[in-house]
C-alpha cells in the first residue's frame, strides 16, 4: 500500500507515454516548434511494464495512459496490450485524432472508458485552438467509440472569452448521447500564460448551465476529482473539475509518472523523483516510490492556496502540462 503522511492511500497511477503531440493547443504546448524528449530518454515498453507491476504489487488498481498524445508513440499498441494483462482498470486520455487506428487494440485490451480532449464544438475555433484542421475526424472517432460501447468522457478546458459561451452547447450534446462532459477549470503551468481572469469557476459554469437547463447532482466516488451532474431526461451527464475554485486534495489518490520516468506526487509538485535512472541501473525503485509519496504536500503541491484570484503564476515552479502528462 502506498500512503502519504496525511494517510491518503494512492492506488491510481497516471503514466505519460510521450511529451509529443499531433496538435498544438496553446494552453498545453505553447510553441509550434517544440523540442521533444529524445526517444532514448523515454521509458521503453518493457520499463513501463516493469514499473507498472511494482505499483500494482503495492495496491495500484487503476492506470491511465496520457501524454502529450499517447497514441502518437509507434509502440503505443504494444504498451496498451501489455498493461491490459495486469489486474487494473486501464484507460487513457487522447485527443481523439488516431482513435480509428486503435479501435481494435482498445477492444482487445477490453478498455471500457476513454477520455477525449475537445475544447470546442466549432470547427473553425478547433482549428484556432489546436492549429490543426481535424475537427470532423475527432467527432467521427467519438462516434466510433460509442458504436463499440466504450464510455466516452469529453475533457473541456474552459476559458473566458474562448469557449465559455459554448458550455450550454456541450450540455445539449448530452441530450441524446451517453457521454459525460467534463468541464475543467484552467490551471497554471509553465508556458501557458495563465491569468486568474481566464478561469471559469465551478460556480460560473453551473450558473451558465442553469440559465437554460434544470439539473441535479449525481453521486460520486470516494476519490473523484469531478463533481457530477445531469440534466433530467438527458442520456448523458456533465461534471466539473474545480481545481482552482474548489480543490479536492483531501481525497487525492493519484500519482503521475512522466514519459521520462519521473514520479510526481501531485500535478503541481515542484519536485519529482527519478525512477527510470535507478531502474536502468538495476537499483531498487520501491523505496523511492514510497519516499516520494510520503513527501506529498497537503494540497496543490504546497505551491499555492486560498483564492485563485490571488495566485501569481510566475511564482509556481513546475513543468509544462505536456511534459507532465494530463
């Protein structure tokens, strides 16, 4: 069992496969020309499997693959299938662009749920945000997942003046489709030019939803990061991940393993623990895992607290989102 000093049990591992991506969303990867991590410095499939087995032996029962975009790795299918043989709930987060190439892999791996990052339902705006003209391809791939009865959660990073006016449009999508829309408050990371006045808070989101719809709360799990809701009569539902306005750190059970093999005990942790280097040297990594999680701060990596309006983004020390993994 992996526990921190606040007695939080950590049984959920997020594994980034790469910091590479085929999109260029400005809030995640600010520059078009980006220097990706050299392949030799990335965890190799056998190393990912070896580390995953160590975590599983310590009680991890859920693994999510992230990136960058995990499906741009040439060996992504190999990694997915190898991890699917472990006694875990395996899922992944993707931008949806390559789902059609992997649908048979997902079915063979018995993946039941996939998160798709999609910040707009407007094709032109999608092109502006991602700098890629593949909106229809992503929408078609979401339909493909639903056809194969794979649960789809849509991750929407909400920003004032960019897509907050589309909140009710996303809710309308849940009327006939059994999807879950997950509105995510905009968070500060290196290079994403975050300012507090761009944040659309939990309260703001619910207010916009209530301007058109009557909704009710849904029960959530013990370690949920999202607050769940549904409009009566809708096939799908929606949720809000309120990291900035109403953090959920007290029940956090998540660990993050970056593509270059560093363990972060919090999305906002300033420090990280190298697991890949010691693994390649044949050294024990289990004590490093326990030491890293034991040092976890009570909330938000110990880097900020209180009203998000008072946060100075330039005082937060962290990687960019794409090098952490979603």
